[in-house]
């Protein structure tokens, strides 16, 4: 029945808490075979039957300051209440694990980060919807037009919500933020034309520094619009493309935070920690997020670093979670 329902397959993400034993039992029921002796072979079975997107909250906690212990302790720390049943009952524990997972994602990561290892692959399967650009000078002053600071937000026509592959929850979020997907199909920008304009304006080149927050997905989409080519399978080749088209001076604030005591979580949390306010728009809107990212970047530089050659050599061209990984 597990095989027939589609729960076992490449298009489903699985969440567990210290789940090696649980997954081994499920594998045994699905395959009817004994478990392999070697850990790597067992993990290959897990990836094959349950998809590469298996998330173990206990493993994720290694990057979550202040989280330790078992499921009950972690839930208590995160103020997540057990809504049904009792501890050590499978159904109740699975519900609590799901709730804890999403709270961990909310507090310490974000959905794109959890899935970032597959970012370029996902970009090949999906289409760009929005892009936001904020231009600053070397001191962090935002570009002005007729005396007013400006931010650019581009909405594209490529995506068809009725036909194209997408994450339903992400689409619901963008719709709540005011994006009209039907309108974009007729009045949006063609991404290929946008890519050509990016090349023509000089924004893509060796003399421009780029700033992003957890930017593997964003840069992969921009690369796709500029080159019209699929993303490479290997991380190092992807990073070479990034450095070639966007210059070696690409700074990912999320990657920089590894050297910033007290900074963790997504863009909103980091901005709050640094007392940087969102000056325009709403979260998850490309233009507003690009402005907030720029402001957070300059505050991080001011608080934790000096903008010098050492700074550039440490962080230029490195992207969070894509430094030493293979894209699946």
C-alpha cells in the first residue's frame, strides 16, 4: 500500500526525529528484505525509496543554538505543545515531530534553506516568478531617482500557475502578498528578454559586487535567465558560473553569519537582531526583500567586519550551503 499510494517516491519529503530505526522498519516493510550491513548502502536505500529529501530534526539541531535532547525537550524549548495523544505513541509523536520540524525551520532556517542543496536542479524544473534588485554605492547608500531612493521589482510572464510545476504553499503565500498570476501571464516580463537586458546594462560583469541572503536559488534563476542554459550538476561548476557572470565578489549574508556570534535564522530574524527595519513592502516580496538584504549586509559589515581584502578573500564567491555539497 505504501508503494501504491505514492508516499514512497522522489516527489515526497520525509521528516523524522532521530529516525534511522523508523526508516529501517519502513524499508523492511516496503522491500521485504533484510537491511544492509553498511551505513552508506542503507542511506542509498533511504534516498532511493523515500527521496533525497529526508530531514532528520535531530541532525538539523546541530546548527540550532540552544536545542538539545529528545523530542519532548526540544518541543518544550520551542514552546510546541503536544496537541493529541501521549508520548511514545506513534501517531502522537509523528504529529509532534512535524510541528517541531516546522518550528525549527521557522526559527533557525527557512524553507528555501532546507531545500537549498537541490536548488539548481529545482530551478531547471521550475520558472522564475519575481526578481528584486537594490543598487547601492560602496558605502551602502541606496540609489536615488529624482531625490527618492528606489528599488526594482520585476514580475515575469513565464510561469503558468495552471500548467507549470510549483510548490502550492509558496504560491498561496505569494497570492496572499498580492501577486496576480493570471495578470502576470499577459503583462509580465519575458525572462529571456530580461536576461539580455541584464547583460546590456553592465550589471552582469566583473566590476559589480552582488549581495544576497541564502542566494543559491536566486542566483541560479538569474543565471538561467542570462544564459538560457540548464544548471550544472556539480556545485563547483555552478559556483564557477556565478563567479564568471556575477564577478568573484558575490557575498551571501547567510554564509557570512557563520563568523557572526549571535546571528542565526532567516532574513527577518537577522534583521530584527541587528535592529534593521524593513522600510518598504512586505516579506517574501522580491523588491522589499532585496532592500532589506542590502541593509542587513551593510549592518553586518559594520558590526562584525572591516571591508578590506581579507573580508573579500574570505567571503567573495561563496554561497551558503553550496560550498562543499553535491547538488542532487
